[in-house]
C-alpha cells in the first residue's frame, strides 16, 4: 500500500506541473549524501512516519460479490496515516521557496487522491485516500528531530499526511457443487448421484419426492 500512496502523490504533483522546468521529484531520504548528489531542482517527498488510525478500526466481515453472487468474505480494512515531509532543493533560497510554494498550492487544492491516481490495492478497494497538508509533524516528533536523524540542516517543509487503507484478509467461499451430491454405494448397488432439479443426468435420482395424494390416515381399528 505504501508504494501505491507514493505513486498517487507523484501523479497528483505531476498533474499540477510540480516540479516544472526540468525539475525532479524524489522520494528518497534527504540525507547529506543525497544532497551532495543532487544536480537539478528537486521536490523531495520523504516518508518519515507510519501510524495506524485506530479511530477507524471496525469489526465484522465484508461480503464480496461477483455478478450478484456471494463469493468471499473480507475482513474490514485497517487505516494508516502516512506522514511525509515535502521539501524543495535548488541552489538559491528564492528558487526553493518558489518551488515549495507551487507544491503547496497543488497539495492544498486536493483533500484526497482522485480515483485516476490510485493503483493496485487502493484502486481495487475503491476507498478514499484522504490528504492533509500543512499540519504539524507526526505526534511525538518535532521537525528538528527529523532533520537531526537525517544528519541535515533544518529546512522549510510541508507536512503531508495521507490516510490510506490496508486491505483485510480475503476468505473465498467454497463453490457450490455443479452435479449434485454423490452418495456412496453398497456391495449390491453402485453409487448414485443426488441430482438437482432439471439436471440432465436422468439416471440420477431427485433429492425429494412428492407426497402421495391418496395417503390414508391411519388410526385404531374400531
């Protein structure tokens, strides 16, 4: 699911022309080594935290249908908050601020990832991936802590949080028998098939038989 959220964010930024002018979009950790290798204006989207949104956890099973037929049960999805730091990297602070402003305008204009930006399991589930832009860094962290862990200097960054589902376990249901139930035979009689109504096998016998219409009520002989 994580790589599918990455791809959705990439498509979102690309749809807004970010970064433009021959710039690059990266999802690597912006460490000092990465900074030294950069040779073009870059927007970096760095995933730094993953936490479950326990408020959205639910119980029970979901029914899965194919052509109006129940074929499986699926456990409900579990939702996770993926926190990203979005930064801009150029040779001049003015250019960085311009590039970061373009990224902010694009992200702030969308409260969720559009269906055409979803791939894989996210597209199959058909659920909404919510986006929150510009909020505080993930609970229990500070921006300085994140940059210290990366070994780099503090930079202006947009905190982007995507809340996305992880699909629950799918349990297929057994397929119904097509030819009826086979009953074991005896030493004197072969096995026979308990057929369904209108079954083409005329040698089989039906599961039920009509009640006689002339059955007499038995009682004590007077």
